[in-house]
């Protein structure tokens, strides 16, 4: 099982009151894509070859709900996570058509998950997010881990090329 879980953003690649779209730091923008997309591609090139040779395996990518519903200011992060979503579908098709139908590739799209990154947001912002989520709370890393356990298990043996939302219903 390969889990491509690296992800992150840089404020210099985010639109703000101090930085409009036309003045984003291109190096920061590239850093966000390298971390989120290129990292997943490189690890899949290495470990995916092993899965192809053994004819079975499981790849789980971590996308984001911002793959579907871009956040207002996080242009690089949203674009990168959309690329992870697309890469997941492409990989599932490519691996099954070219190597083995015993290789599954899926992704998890976490929504608002309580982590160090989200805890750094002002309390009023976190509260507004929670109000918009039908389950009325942010998710936990354990919520995401449970989805990963499902995807890694035989319970999901007929699931491939899917991006599973772990978002408390925030996409509805």
C-alpha cells in the first residue's frame, strides 16, 4: 500500500489583501505544486513500478475538497489538489489497463480537518467553517484515517478510481 499524503500551501502562493493574483510569488506557486503533485507522481513512479511487477497493490492519494470547490484565495493549493484528483483517476485507468486489474488507486478528499494548520486560523473563521458543515464540526485526522483503512482493506476491493469525500457533508 502506498499512501501519498504530502500536502501543504504557502502564503506567498495565496491571494490576500496584501497580494493580488497578478503578484503571486511564482516560486512559492511551484513549491506548492511540487509538494502536492510532483511528490505524489515521484513516489508512485518508484513504488508503482513495484506494484506493477507484483501485479497487485493499492495506492491512496490525499486530495482535498478544494479539488472540487476551490477556496477563494488558495489558488496554488486548489490547483494542485485538483491535479491530485485527476492523477488518481488517470493512474487507476492506466495501471488497470496496462499492468494488472489487481491494483487499486483511489483518493481521499478531506474537508475542514482540525489540524495544526487549521488551528492556526482565527477562531471566528473556524466557527464559520463549522456552521457550514452539516455535521456541525470539523473532522479529525482519525476520521480521514478510517477512510484510508477502508480503502486499504478488502472491504473496498471493487473500488478504484474514486475520490472519497471525508468532509462532514460540506460539499452538499
